[in-house]
């Protein structure tokens, strides 16, 4: 059995969620993360072998950059594939004890008070609370007001991480409102950063 992570271990403050709908390759997006960031690997639509190879590629990059990589799925699969932790969906909350026994970092998503209470019972290390702002991945979905987000953060326990239309500026504003460090996660923000970098590279490549 892998060694347990110490209970005091702090989760990364900055996160990338992999998304099969993203226009930019997830490896390229992961390369934009600051050192010590976190990555949640979803891509559930991939065949198991392809998904495993994607995880291994991300793990190699993570080892060089000090990132933590969590696999969305079951604790058993995350441990077998060598991930640092598991992103446990709400319907798998009953597996939280298994994640702790395997020494995995564990995060869960929260969208409402019922899920927040379930997450607190599961004793998740980190809680992705969403959507705080409108997001391209869920167009038209109702968003949480900041006050509602903060109530869910207090109710859920664990390290609160904002998801949904997040940017560094919005993360800073939320931290100031909460009066403590609050993590943030995104898909679109990293894609936008990748697009801007590519545009700069193209401009610099034009001969003068």
C-alpha cells in the first residue's frame, strides 16, 4: 500500500481541469501552469489505455514541475495508475474511506448545500465549488453569487477551490472577500493564455 499523505498537506492553490472539449491539447495547457499547481484528469470518454497514457504524460510533466495530479474516477483506479489523488464525484462519495486508506489526496465537486454536506461527511481534502461565474463548458447554467459560494465553502469544509469562469483576477478578488487563501481552477483561462502565447509566437515569427 502506498504511504499516506500527511493530513496537514496543503493542496495546490491553482488548478487545471482537463476537458475533452478543449481546443488546446491538455499537455500544452499543463505546461502553462505555475510550479506546484494541480491537475484534475477527466477525459472519461477516452478508452482506458489511451486515458492511462495521457495520465502518464501528465505525471512526467508534473514530476518536473512539482504538480499534483488527480484522476477523476475511483480511488482504486487512481492508486493503480499512480496518480497523487482522486477527484471523487458525488455519486462515489461512499468510496471516500477507501481513498483515505490508500493515502490518496481527495477532492470532490460541490454545486449545492446537499452536496456540500455530503462532502463534509466524506472529509474531502479539497472542494471544487462551482460555477461561480458563467462558463463556456456549461453555457446558460445558473451561477452562484459570491455570498452563496462562500456559504457552500463554509458548509463543505476542506480547502475551497473556485471553479467556473475563473481568472487570476477573480481568484484574487475572492480571496480578499473571504479573508483567506482560496484556490481556483479553470479550463478556459488556460486556453485563453495558450491562444495569446501562440499569437505572440506567430507575430514574432513574421520576418521584418
